[in-house]
C-alpha cells in the first residue's frame, strides 16, 4: 500500500466520521468526495447526485452516472452506488462488496487505460485508506489527528 501525507484531508475525514457517527439518515455525497480531495467544480457536479442514504449499516446513493476528471485520474460514480458501513467514533469503514455498485478510479498507463474498483474505505483520527482489493492501487493518506 502506497502511503503519503495529505494534511488537507484531515478536516473532511473528521467531518464525515462525525456525521456517520451521529446517526443522521443522510450525508451529502459531496462530503464523501471531499474526503478524497475533490474541490470546486467537481464537488458541484457530485452535489447534483444528492445524499447518501444510511439505514442499519447499509448505504445507497443513486443518480446519473458521473465521470469526473481529478488530475490524471478519472473517477467514475455508477448510477447506483451502495454498500455497507461501520462507525465507531472517529473510525469508520465503507465497504463496496460488489464492483458494479462501487466507485472506480481509472488512469492511463502509457497507452493503456487501467481501472480499479474501490473495495473499502477505512479511516480513523489520523488516516484514510483506500483499498482497491489488489494492493497495486491501494493508498493510505496520513494527517495529524
């Protein structure tokens, strides 16, 4: 797993964790995108998808397919995104057990386009991990707690 420092993610990760732990029935999808470093126009596009709905350890968001350019990576949000979550104070996990309903990151490597489906997001007070299930694209971003 590749690890790097991303102090700017601390606030969005902590805010998402607090909302998830509060038991609110919805969280704006742009709050999830902000945890990955999305800003400005990307957040505005994501906001059109509405809220993530939470119910008894499951989450769902539906809307139009979105393909967003984030630097050298394309992020794809399917028309139906769903999975399961756990929350324990500042720690939480979002799991996408079915790639069909998961976020996807795609990058061009030489002339090939390679895509990775997000399997799980894990976070705690000092980090967020993106698990794509294969080790190659997995990322850990650390910040001060």
